[in-house]
């Protein structure tokens, strides 16, 4: 099987600071726990090594486990980087035939189970399948060795932890503190990532408004979402109106961007290089989405409008999307990357019909907050149970149509 080359990257560790997480999201719980020795010893006692794996039995003394697709499968990794899959989990590669600078000590799965990361004790990161490389400590001199890793819920970042409790955060992983400067009685052995707080209290109701409804705002409500930028890169109201809408909604206000991918990027915005593995059209889409999100973010900043929660409105408006679904999907991912880089929580608004039409039936939103629709009921109490999701994302809000209402109504799940 093909083996990925080891990847070493820029430094990303701070024992004393970092970007604080403004708000944790989702009612889901992600526990990326690395188990040492016990499971592998029990398995090896029976001699159950899968045929399609790389590594040696003797190297399991420093093994780790990652859950790829829930209870249905799991993966083991050996100290030499050999990967062993169980319960239908797919094999995407290993470092079993690569001479490592340091032993593998941890493993984490991507949200869709189609890839994984391995981490060595020096902080070197090895990515396989759809796992993206976001950085490592492989080129750093560490005070203590890395002992584990955990991915963020959306798979767009990960944490490394050292035995002294030092935390290294990469991608959209937010640094929240560490034990790196403290004296602790024992050594840290693992790390888990937990997200348990909802965007809004479940059952809360409210409204979403466009950026041209300044003169006709709905009643104030616990749930309020306002458009910052329409397609293509248009602001149909003044900064004063955006500020007014934001003030009306209050501190819980969420923001959204009406997305698309058929016009040149907005002026004065520059996207970074595309992630590896994209073709020319996919790269174009990713950079278009990235710059569109930057434009919207700057528009909000200019109007003194700020929120930790942003939504990407993805719907089949005339002329908004190309016929290339992969390019469209990358435009959404590029926009998410731009906003998560600003420390924002980013979800997707669409429907179970329109999302596959625009981005493709296999376009994954695993770990991503979803704002869906249920226009067949005006009953907020039933909407969360009836709304159809898409992309494998996590349903957090539903847009409904309350009889007699002149606004778009919403309920938090």
C-alpha cells in the first residue's frame, strides 16, 4: 500500500498564551481518547492482527487507539506507525516502513472516518486519507515529549499534549491554557476534546433577516440571525443599517453570508495558497470562498458588527453556483477556513435537496453545525425532529414558516 511521507511543519506551541475560544458549540460530545497498552495487549494475546496492516507486534508497547466511525470500527497504531483496523474501518496508510525520528505515541480520526493522523513523541505529524496537515512540533526542541493528540469536532485542526501538560494547537484548534508551566504530581498521559454547549438554548425561537430589512425588523427574540453580505459580494444596506440590525438583535445575534461561486473574488482580498490535493478548479473555488468570507468579515468589522457564530447560506439561487460540484464544495470549505481562522464558529444553512445539488451527494459536513429548513410545519416544537439534515452535519437550528408571520422564523435544536 502507498505510504505517506512524513510531514514536519511550523511551530505552533505556546505554553503561556493563545487565541481563546469565544464559545464552545454543539450539543454533541467528542471524546478523542488515546488508550495505552491495555486494548492492544488483550488483542495481541489472541493473535488477531489484520492482514492489511503494517508494523510489528513488539512495537505495540506504545500503542494508541482512535475511533473512526463510532462503535462500528476502531484503529490501533503501533510505536513504529503500523496501523491495524478492526470492524470495517478502512486502512489509509502507515509509517510502518518509514524510519522515524521518534516513536508514534498517538492517533486521531477525521470526523467522517476517512482518514487519520499519527503523532510521534517529537510532535511530528503524519496525515493519511482525508486528514489534512495543519502543523507540527517536529522541528522544535520540546521540554517534554508529546504523549497524545485529539482532533477538533470539525476535523479542521488538532491538539498535541506533552507529558508536562504543554498544549500545542493547530488549524482551528483554539488554545485555552495548559499545565506546561505548572508543577504537577504526575505525568499527563492523554487529551480529550469536549464540546457540549448549544449555540442557543434548545427550543429558543426567533428570526433571520436579510441585510435590506433595516426598516422592518421583527420582534426582539432570543434567536436572531442577520445577513452581512449577499451574492455576489453585495451589501444592500449601509453600515449604519447593519449596526442597527445588530443592536436590535442583541449580543446573541448570529451572522450569515449568502454564498456563491461564479464571479471573480472581491477586490482587496487575498486568499492563501490552497490546501494540497486540489485540482485547478477546486483551488479556484476554495480561494473564491475564502475571499468572499474575508470580504463579509471585513464588512461586519467596518460596521462594528461582531459575532462568534457565522453561517454560510448555500442555496440554488440563479447563477450563484458553477456546474462543478467539487469546486462549489471547496468554495464552502474555503469560506469556513477563512472564518475559523478568525476564531469563529461556522455552520452551513441549506436543505437536504439543495446541498447535494450544489456540492455533491458525498460532500461531507461531518462535525459541522447545520441550520436546516422545515417549511411544512409552523410548529417550533416539532421542527427539530422533522427537519431533514444533509452532509452528515449536526442539526442546531431549523428555519420554519409560522402561519401569518411576515418574517423567516427559526428555532434552536
